[in-house]
């Protein structure tokens, strides 16, 4: 089994990575987005949220408002 270990020389900076992405971006095409109608709350069932997650989401308004 071949294991590749990256040397320090192969590490790229964030600026180099962003530059690589910018050069590649024209090669990527985005598909057409179609509008998806919202789902009525009455149709959503069977979703459970753990109490810790509910507290986390509830407290988020303190940071975003």
C-alpha cells in the first residue's frame, strides 16, 4: 500500500489556494436553479431535535440580531 506524506514544500498558503480556485472557477458551470416551494409546517412530522441543539439554536438570536 502506497502512503503519500506531504513535505513542507508542498504545503500551500491560503493566498495560493485562493488563486488556484479563482483560475479554476471559469471551468465550473452552475446548473439552473429551480424555485422550490416551501413545505407547509403541517406536512413536517417525525423530526426530533435533541434538547442541547434546541438550546443552541434558541440562543443564536442573541448573536445575530
